[in-house]
C-alpha cells in the first residue's frame, strides 16, 4: 500500500515508470536529493489518492523554538496542535521560559489554523527531569496555586490555546497527588477554554516497576486530563543497546494496557521522528548512540553502500556499516514502520497521534498519514 522497497538495479526513473507516477513526484515526496541515489532496501512512499474511509485524527508534535522556519512551515499544515517545548518552573512556582523566543512559532501556528500548546516540564538547571520539583508542585498548595496562576497568565500573554504536562520520573509516593494536581489544573483551564493533555510513560501494566512508571497512574491521569499522550518510543535510546526506537510489538503491549484504563477517545499514540546510530560493540555505561534523523539514516546507508534491512517483529528498518575500523548499527523510522503505527491506531480506535519531535521534516510520513486519516484542524 503506497510503499515501494528499492531493489538492486532500481533508479528513480525505473521506479516511477513501474509505479505509474511522475519522477518529480517520487523525488519530491521522498526528499531524494541530487544525484538521486538510492539504498537497496529503502522504502519509498508512492503517492496515491486518499482512502475513502479515512477516520479523523488529532495530530500534534513537540518542537523547540530553535526549529527552522522552513521545517515549521512545512509541518504545520499536517497538525492540529503545535506543542512548544518547553516551559519549566522553580520550587517557588515561577515559570522558566524556553531558552529561545517562541512568539514567532505561536503566531505562525495560529495563522495556519494550528493551536499552539504550552508544554510544562519539571526540568532542572542541568536539563534533566527533577522529581523534587514535581513533589514540591503537587504537595505544596501555595506553590501549586502560584504555578497554576502563572500558567494562566503566560497562556493569556503569549496566546497559547492549551497546556500539556510532560512530567517524567514521578516518584511512586507522588502518584495520587500528581493526578490530583492535573485534575485541578484541567478543571481551571477548561473554564477558560483551554485543553489540558498529559504525557504518560509507556506502561504495560498497572503494577509495572521502575522510577519511570510507578508515579504514573493511567486510570487516574486518564480521568484527570482531557487527553493523554502515550510516549511509545525510546526502547532504543542513547545509552541503551542497539534496537528499534519504537518496536511495534512493544508499542502494541502499551496500547493493549492503556485501553483497559483510559477511554480510547482520549488516547494519542506517540510516534518518533528520529533514529540512532550506535558504535559497536555495545558496552553498557560506555557506549553512546548518536541521534540522527530518518533522511540522515538513509544517506548513511547510501554513502556506505549497505542494504537496509527490515525487522518484521519490530516493524522497523535497520542496517550495519563500517567506518574508520568501527562497525555501527543504525535503527530509524520509514514509511513501513509508520504505517504499522497508523494501522495500530486504526485497530484500537485511538483518536490521536503525537510526534517527538518535529525538528526535522520527513515528508513521506506526513503524506502517508494524510492518505490514511483526515487530519483534524482546530475548531473542527
């Protein structure tokens, strides 16, 4: 369906001819640069008419204010909401703005009919999540009231249309208090017409152990917020062993649990827009993967003359290559892995898709998404 996998001897001309599409459409849709080289095993999006049975989908993604204007301009037409990343806060409940101005993003989003959302994170000065900030915000009523008041002022001042809680590493003892905080904030924000969403670590059961999971109560938070976002990625991560970032078999387990605790109409599935390049052999605590974008991954395969493989269990592309005597393993996303996630959304009747993150534009993803769903626009 709308996907062609490159074989040895293929060229953009032969593929376009075999698929009955203009060469320029193939090149444009897949962002193939001159001299139009391809990797064996590369998955290409083939433009087709949209499905007649497209379901509406709430689509959003996170972006830092340092996103290039071109990337933002290309992406906004495919979004319902733009999540601006991010605002922090102090132990006293004062807001900490992003390091770069975000006014231009907010203004351009509204101009194109996309609702800008303020993303709130408990990031400390070192850039890491600080669970002590969370504890202070959810247990100290004076701090909590000041934080909610400051959020309201900032959203009014900047022209935000909603609020997103992206809290991670919440301590187990803060589980109920955090949900109560989200509930109270949602009740207040809703009175002023603001939507409130909450990002959830990817749990597969209510009793899942670990600092990332124990403070996140799916049932309580699903009831407290207007929508939830399942952060279904980072199985493969910077300091972990080489593997798919969002293997569909693991993503499925999270969704299977989530729909038992949260109404499906509130759930957005998390989708990664990046990959990783690991040097081998992997050594725990030593090896560090390099974050790459999907187009960069394909270019690496082309430059090193290696074939892109596809893991049918994870439903993710990968390959290995040698450089300066060191072997590398790369996992990333392509139209096949995205289609697997879109199919999962349809299978479970979820109503949203959220991208981490939008800093690089991967056109084939958006065209496939638009072919399979009707992207909801704000106010519809």
